[in-house]
């Protein structure tokens, strides 16, 4: 699996994403920027899905997403199979998202989260390991389809599978 980090944002999270890039560069962490590349209005699902799919497919080890509230990108990322995206607002939730949920994507609210907080959360998130044990059992349940559901193959070959259907 690749060791680099996938990052992305919409226009409202663009400045926060640029701060994430500075942090990653300062820490010597390799990353791939999936956009957006300006403050021009755009749709967050386009960028959140690219980041989530890069992590899901193993092209990147983890992902960082930013939008205005962090909510939209978290919703989109969590629709991709194998992604456990956590919207975090302080270091403690970032830490717990790794320890208890094995989060592989962290999401930030660009409009309301100060740069210092984002850097602090990233530091904790990257330094924290998954505890496993009873938490692994719970994480395994996230990935398991519910009764009556099967994982549908995507319409496009090679595309990440990202939804269940009831049969």
C-alpha cells in the first residue's frame, strides 16, 4: 500500500487544504492533491469521492478532506467501501477516531476550524494507532453488509464499490 496521503477540498475548504499541505510538507509526509485548486465555486462530492477512492483502492494510505462544514465531504467519503471518515473538531476526537474507529480519512470544517487546531488534530491523528481488540470487532461490523443486502458491483469496471442494495 502506498504511504502517501490523499487530500482534497471544495472551494470553501480550499484555504484549510492549503494549510494541510503546509503541515504535510513540514512533516515530510508525501501527499497527492486531488483538488480543487482554487477558490472558484465547485461541488464537494467530486473531490471527496476522488480522495476516498484513492484510499479505498490502496493508492494512498490515508486521506484528508476539507469543506465549509466538513459534513458534506464526510458523508461522501463514508459512502465509499472501506472508508471510515471522521469529522473532527479537536485533538481528542481525532485521537479517538484512530484508536476506536481506525479512521482512514479525517475531515475538517474549513470555515470554522482555526489553522492551529487543524495542525494539532493532524499531528495527533497521524501519531495515533488503532487499538484493535473490542474495537476491531466493531469496525468489522461496519464493513459487513446487513441482512438482505449484498454488495453491488459498480457499473464501471475498476470503479470503487460504494453502495449496498437490498435483494
